[in-house]
C-alpha cells in the first residue's frame, strides 16, 4: 500500500479507501474520523480510482479465511 501511495503522492488511508470502494459488494465503507483533517483526507480519497495492476498488487497478499460461527 505504501508503495502505491508514495508513487501517487497520496496517503495510505486514501489508497485503502480507494481499494475498498472498488471491491464488489461494498457500497458504504465506515470511515472513523475523529478529527476534521482525517475526514478531509478521506473525502479527497473518494474520487481516487486504482488501476487494475494496483488492485492486483494489493490483493496478492490476501488469504481468505472461512467465516466462523456461520453455516
């Protein structure tokens, strides 16, 4: 994430928000902002679109785990 953020000149949080918004089924991520600058940074990240190579790079380390307690 830091590599993408650095190349684009944006924060890790903005990359994370852009990534989550481009995931299937996500319509409204919860943003916990305790200070106005955090909220402003999040709002600036709403318009970011990651390219396919960036999405793939971010997804590579993810290992899905089964949901526990649900059948």
